[in-house]
């Protein structure tokens, strides 16, 4: 099984293990960078990629289905946030907390960055589906791991739900 992350004519087709690695490193970066409402909504979207909760091979998203914002400034912030988070993740930010070395993740992050760079956010948010709304923003943080999570809906963050 695989999980597909797409945007425009680009896509990132990842195995279940690759998806876990990709989301793990991205979630650590997003948790430390999030400061505006859209950032926390994106964090919620990432929590929904936790295959230990959602099921293996059952995750992925399409950039075209995001609510990028109503103004050019909001769309630029959203795209910029994803690019900053991806760059921070690629720098090895907090990888020591994973308990493993994330194999091939630089390749996944590079391909994702290229996909985001090439993507032009729509000016009409009516295409937004499956993107968490403002009331679903991941504002809770796992105290143990300092990671944004879907608490109190789930029992913990992606590090808490990982099988040992």
C-alpha cells in the first residue's frame, strides 16, 4: 500500500514506512514553527496522517484541497509556512527525539518542497475539502513530547501512539 501527497501535476507516492518518516520529521518542525491559525490547521492535517491512528495506507492529501486563504497575503503565508517547516525538517530539527535515523527523508522533503514551489494556490476556497477548519486547529500540545496533537480527541501525539 502507498499514500499519495499531491499538488498540481506533482505527487509524492510513499510507502507506509516512508510516510511515517516524512510526517514524523515534518510534524516536529511544524510544532515548533506554528504561530498563526492556518499553521495550527495544517498541524491538524498532519496529525491526520498518523497511520497508527488512521490506518496504514489510508492517508495522504492534495494541496488543491487546502483552504489557502482568501487574500494573496494569506495564501503567501500558508505556502511560506509549509516551505519554512519543510526546510526546518530537512535540517535535522529534533530528529534525535525520534529514536531512529529517518532514511531517505531528505529526498521526500526535497520532492515535497518542489511540489509546493510549483503549486499555485487557488484564489477560490470553495475547492477546499478535507482541510481542517478553524475550530479543528491543533492547539493542544503533548506535554511529554512538545508536539502539537489532536488531544483531547486522541490519547497522545504521534510519538505517544507509535508502537514500541
